[in-house]
């Protein structure tokens, strides 16, 4: 499908301004809100699957044009697609085309969380808060993950033989060595926690 006129004009204009030959622009529609895109430098194409949200179409197209204008650097055999060079261009394009910083942070940051770090470095409005907010969320998630869950509630250990081993009959934990010797002398209590 032919790209809409605004998209073709946008790509041609940006490439002309940068002195870069324009890509072949491929365009198709999807019945969803968000758009997605892919840039293939070797094939010379920028392909956009356009969702229904106009702003997202524009942001996605500009994102891909930024890839086209700023080929990803390779470092130790790895290609960095969304590094600082990329975002220096992408964020400038978004701003030049009137996409509010808050929208950029929400959309770009939602897809590529690392974008928030670059947005902060490049001084987008609200990036500092968005970056801190995400860090807090990650910390909170890690904290919740680390909190131990009780697998078996606290109980009095009841030793039973299991072949050549001794186990606690309540939770099944194998009891060995000094702990076994101690539990044989006097009763003890168990609680089984899981982390992770
Ligand atoms: Zn990208
Ligand atoms: Zn037990």
C-alpha cells in the first residue's frame, strides 16, 4: 500500500535536509492503536505498520527515519540500535514535529525503557521524574521478588526415618549433622521459606 502523502513528504523532507537518499517507504494498516516500524538499511526500506492513533503513526515514522539517518553503530560485534546517537536524533525529530515531551516519554519510554536514560541526559521535560519513577518501580519489583514467601508454616519438627536419612515429617526437609543431633536432644521448630 502506498504511504499517505504526509508520511512520504515527511520522509523526503527530512532526508533532503540531511543530504541522505530517501528509503523506499512501505506502509500498511493494522487494526490496533499503536504503530510499529522496521528499518532495513541494506534493503533500503522503512516499513511502518500503522495503527489507528495518528500521533503514534507520526512518532513511529520519525523513529524509523532516525534509524535511517543515523545508522546504528557497531561496538565489539554488537549493534546498538537505541543508543545515545540514535536518541539525540530521534528526540530532536520528535520535538521539531511538535510531539510533546510527555508523549515521547510515555510512548518511547513504554517501548524502550532505556530511552528514559537518554531522555534525561538530553534534557527532555519530565524525563528526570520519569526516569526516577521507573527506577523506583524496578526497586519495588525487586523488593517484592526478594521478600520470602512462607512455603510451610512454622511447625514443631517431627523426625522420621526415610531410608538412611532423617526427615521432618511435617515439611519433608532432610535433617542432618549437628541439627539432627540437637533436634534429637530437644524439640525444635521449622519454618520453610521460599525466595525468588
Ligand atoms: Zn528503533
Ligand atoms: Zn519441618
